[in-house]
C-alpha cells in the first residue's frame, strides 16, 4: 500500500501531493479494533483495582470535599463543545468527499478551521492563566502508577497505585496526541488557505515550491486521519458506563462527591476550600 500519492512537477521533479486516502480506512479500522479489544479486555479480563490504604491525612482531606465538586468552568465547557463542533465539521467536510459524497466542501472546511484555530488560541490563554496548567501533563507519579498497574496486571508483586489527580494518565496522553495533531492541522491549514480563495489573504499558490506544498498537504492529511482514530476512541470512552459521569461534567460542570472520592486523590487534586485560592470555583448549590 502506498502511503503517499506522488506526481511530476512541471520541472520533472517527483513530488508528494497528498496522503493515500487508503489511510483513512486504516485509521478507521485501527479505531474500531481498539474499541473492540478494549471492550473485551474490560468485560472479561480486567480485575477491579485494589485501593491503596487511606491514611489519616487523606481521611481528613476527604471530609472537607463538597457535595458537588466543580470540575470544568463554563469557559472550559464552551471551549470543549465549540472545538468538538468544529472538529466534526472539519472531519466530515474533509473525508465525506473522499468516500464518494460529493459537495463543495472547501469553504465550510476552512471556516471550521478558523473556528478551531480561534478556539485553540482561547484555550491556550485560558489554560495558562486561569486553569491549573500542570494538571494535564504526565508527571512522575503517573509513570510510577502506570508501572505498578502493569506489574500487577502481569501478576507481579507491586504496591497499589495511587488514585488519580484531576486527569488520569490516559486522558493526559490523549490530550498530548490531540495537541500534536491539532497544531499540525492548524499550522498547515493556515498556509493551505493561500491555495484557495478566502477573504483573509490574496490567493498565492506560489508561496512555496511544489515539494514544500506537497509535504504540507501530506502532514495535514496524516494528522487529519489521525483525528478519525482519536475521535472514535474519545467518543467510545465518553459513552462507556463507568465514564459517563465525566461526560456529564463536561455539560453541567461538576462531579459528585462520591465519584470524586472513588476516582481521585484529594492530595493530587485538592478541591473546595482545599484548592489554591486562585482556582476556587463553585459548583452549583445542591437544592434539597
Ligand atoms: C480535524 C481537523 C482537520 C482535518 C481532519 C482536515 C483534513 C483535511 C483534508 C484531508 C484535506 C484534503 C487535503 C489534501 O487534498 O491533501 C484538507 C484540506 C484543507 N484544509 Fe484541512 N483538516 C483539518 C483542519 C484544518 C484547519 C484547522 C484548517 C485551517 C486553519 C484547514 C484548512 C484546509 C484547507 C484550506 C484545505 C484545502 C486545501 C486545498 O483544497 O487546496 N484544515 N483538510
């Protein structure tokens, strides 16, 4: 299978023009296989995680947790859903024509691309100055816990892993993948807008040579098909029964005290009055 489609430039040079669209199917099949293998693993093999014993400090921290734990501010939720809508528009406009659904997609595509770009700029500023910036990056404890989990799954002796901070390692790795693929489609997409007519700049297909344009289209396409797998796995986890409370928190902004204590370590993710003052946000009051 050829991963790239090639062509001859007017100067006889062999240049890349796109990825091979077979990669779209490869990405969809990889996503489907992941879902099937994960569902079978969780359903038949995975054992419930043994909990690390709670010490008195942890018990005292648990006692201070409010009934509703604020998880995503309104600004963060709006960003998530604007990004999701633009991603859907981008993936559908890019790939429906490749599987035979013909329509004039380019204008809708670059407009959705501009919406994605603006939403990502907003997110970078919001996360840097208003959110807990470090909560989403893998840390030493995540690596140690992952190795403990792996050893225990292999039947080797290892101490029980700690509960998670705000985000489990899987979510942090997902965020990293979206970050790389997202920056790749945005950087290449902005330049690719010079190849089509937009109100922003004068069309200039000669901005780069054929080889540079070709590599740019290949990178855009590779990151683009990567999103097919990423979106499939993201939606699969969002609807899994044990994760639905997280999906609801992306709508309503909070998780229950019970879910917080079940999955999160109050020392790694301090909430309520224990949270650093700058980040204290309130979940809606519980009406009794
Ligand atoms: C999930 C995100 C995205 C996906 C899946 C995606 C996918 C694609 C694909 C597969 C193509 C066809 C490329 C080719 O013919 O080789 C394309 C073209 C294009 N993309 Fe994207 N893209 C995404 C994000 C963006 C963004 C953020 C922008 C702009 C900021 C953008 C702007 C463009 C433009 C202008 C074209 C048309 C180029 C042309 O027809 O010459 N895309 N995109």
